[in-house]
């Protein structure tokens, strides 16, 4: 729902049909969210409606990205990487709705870390490009986060590749994950502080809405929650293989 809003806010004013299409998606997901909040269990009909909506918005995001890459529409304030970023997030959501979860906890943990660390790195890059050049202290902080998360992503990809050899135990994964958690908490707090500044009208950048900063803060919380849910199983599995 919020992705549709951000796309709508970022589209150029001379694309009223695309703006209207984004508005329809925003309303469609708002209705689905209300339905999900009313039920205790996801019934097959609602799951089908949700799956269809996610498939449709993936196609919409891809269409806008394609139009921009082919220079058939002006970019507005939707960076191509931002459109690809939110398309990948929607594809992951669709996968969670339709695909089986890997049985090996460590495989799932590394998948999540590779996915989310890339997302976190790109969040930082978007924030850097949305801040005003005069906001040097915030840009410096964000640049430090960008370097940290770029390194973490490279390591996560290396560990994921090594894990494909199916080692009996893989003790490096747990300390790496604790390091990821520590840095993600710091990034989450940075995003929360930036959101507060935007709410107080104390940011000079071109953030379309304070909601965008709250959105990326919640995604950091989602990453931390997924790691927290998986860690007990990974620790148990690693201990049992020693």
C-alpha cells in the first residue's frame, strides 16, 4: 500500500494515467489490509485476492521501471533502483505467500541476511540522495552506514556460497549474525531519528513524506524480528552437529 503511495508521489505530473493507476493500487491494498485486520486466519479466498494483488503490483512496478529505462516517461523522483528495490520486496512477499520455506534454518537465515542486507544498504543510499547537500553531518553518518552494510552484504553472500557445500557445522554464521543485529539496531535508530526530524520539519532534503522514513525504519525492525525468530533454531542446529 505504501509502495503504491510512494510511486504516486514520485511520478511526474504529466503522467495522470499512471498516477491514477498507482492510486487504485493504494486503495486496493488498503482494502486488503482492512480485511486482514478483521480475520484471525488467512482463508483461501483472501489469500487468492492478496496473491493476485501482489502479482499485479509487481507487473505495475516493472512497467514503470521499463518505461523509465527506455526514456518513455520522465523519471520524476522515482529512482530506477528504487522501483527495482520495491519490485524485489514485492517478489519476496509473493514468494512467502506461495513458496515452501526451506527446511534448514541456517539456509533460511543466510537467505534472509543476503536479502535484507541489500535492502538496508539501498535504504541508506536512497537517504543519502534525498538529504540536502547542506546536511553534511547526516550525510556523513549515512555514508558510514553505507560502507558498513556494503561489507556485511559481501560477507553474507560469501557465507551463503560456502554453505552450499553443506558443512556439518558452520560456526562463523552465528557471530556474523550477532554483528548484523548490532549494526541493524544502530541503523534502525538512525532511521527513527531521521523520521522524527522529518515530522518536526527539521529536514531540508526532498523526502516526499515522513512516512517514507518510518517505512524504512519498520523494515529494519522486520529484519531484526526475522533474525530473532530464526536464531534459536540455528543455534540448536549448530550445537547438535558438533
